[in-house]
């Protein structure tokens, strides 16, 4: 039991500097992004750095919040798709489940809306809620 108390103490001290917990508010998000930027400025992005895994975990927490909140609040379906394509290094031709490259181009330019089948396929591919692809 003593070990758990010691780990808890160290975790609390670490979280005071680097917020390693789920992000639930814009304030938490901004604090996490600032910590991530500080770590990157300190060279932690180098995968051989002893804190590289810490940076990756913080990045995942930020990404989870962005997918759940920011994308849904701020982007059109085409914008969300473009963002996810960029994040995954995909081209229009890589999205065969949506349709031809021409169809994907029309969706990204706003000339065509996503249909239910495409929304389901994209949500499954990117492991996101289908609601991120719905018009606000």
C-alpha cells in the first residue's frame, strides 16, 4: 500500500506540470497544448528522448479531445474529412469506400454532400463518431 501512496504523490506532482488526464474543458485543452509545445521545444519529440512516450500520451489526450469537441464544433463535414485525410497521410484516391477520386474531390470542394453509406464507412475507417461528418 505504501508504494501506491508514493506513486500517487509522484503522479499528482507530474500532473501539476504535464496534465496527464482526460481533457474535459477548453481550459484543460489549452493547458495540455501549452505543455505539449513546451515539451516539443525542449526536444522531447525525438523518439530516443526518455520522455518521448510522455509526449505521445499527451498528444493522444489532446487528439481525443479535438475529435470529440473541436472538430465537431468548428468544421464542416468536408473540413473534418480533409483534416482526417491530412492526419493519416491519405489522398483522394485512398478513400475508395467513399467513391472515385472525382466523387471525393466534389465532397471536399462542397459540391456534393456525404451520404449515409459514406458517413458510416468514414466513421468506421477513422474510428470517430459519425456525427463529425454531419452538417451543423
